[in-house]
C-alpha cells in the first residue's frame, strides 16, 4: 500500500514483486507491505520511500514542422533534463548519402551519475520503411573518438511511431565525460541505396519464358541432328545393297 496513494497485490501469492500504477511523476511516496491469509493480515512492514521519475518534454519542435514527445526514464531523483532539441545538421562522419528525415535529436541531463536512461521519442508520423536507428558518440567508454553506430536497446514500435534506445552515463553514446552529465545525439537514418559500381555494366539474363524457348530450340536441334544421322546410315546401307545385290542381316553381338 502506498501513501499518498497506490497499491498492488502480488499474483500469484508467492510472487515477491508487484507494480503500482497511476503514480504522479516526481511525487514522493511511501510503501508498506502486509501479508494476509484466511486468518487475517499481518502488521504492516516498515515504510520504504520511492519517487517515480520520468523526464518528459511533450512537444519538442521538429525541423520540418510539428513536434515530437520525448520521455526519459531510469534516472535517480537528482537526474534532471536540462535541454532537448532536434537539429537539421548531423554531426560529422555520417554515412555517405544518408538522410535524416526526422532531424537529429539531442538532449542533455545532469545529476544522472552511473544511471542508464531509456529514451522514447514519439513522432507525429510513422517512421518510413527502411529507417535505421543510429547514435553519435563514443561506442564504449574507452573509444578513442565519436562515431555513428547502432545503439544498444534500439527499437521501433509496431506502429513505427516511437523510437526507443538507452544511454549510460560515461558509457555507450554519452558524449559528455563529466560524471552524472549525459549528452546524447540520436537520429532515425535513411541510408543510401547500394547501386552498381561506376563503369560496371550488369550482365543481362534471360527471363523465365526466354529460358523455356531456348530449351525447346536446343531440344529441336538435337532431334534434327539425330534424324540426319539415321538418314545417312540408311542411305549407306541401301547403296551397299544395290552394289552387292544383297543386304546382309546385322549379326547380333555374342552373349557376355
């Protein structure tokens, strides 16, 4: 049971956890546990405190118009979102020919020491088929430089409206080395299609019907050649019979 509100019942009864829903973001709550059976309930446990923490910016402007909703969770009570914005100019090193239809999102947060944050961005329209999620920054704490890479936990929702990823303080993708401070550029990216290298012409191939017709022609030519061989043999035998006034019967091969 929670105060000023909220409660849950473990299911099954042997479960050791349950989820309290409907709590107000940023509000401090205290919780106690009571065990109950057919005889009655136990005394309440000692109170434990918790504060739901989700950093929310419901309307961040997009470069092409419209807004996106940003939710960041997983940080301690001290974790504060100081900025969240979309830009149109990607950091250096983007893949050649890549485009950024939703712009490049970046945020800064402080007071998030050793925290792993989950970031969910909901766009006003569905992400295009073929879009991949990329993050810019150090791919690991020991990476010598910033690069574009696929972030851990990157996912697109079934309706393709929401992109989700994670970032850890001083870990993968955090571009700010200060402990507790996180700076994290991220973007849905459309990569350029891979074409035929310049100067290399593709080799033409026959379609299905072309292959069938070619096979029939080859079979016809084979039958015609066989008939010509038989005709030549028959003509030779007939000529020999006329010259010798008789035609010897073919002698079968001896049995083996």
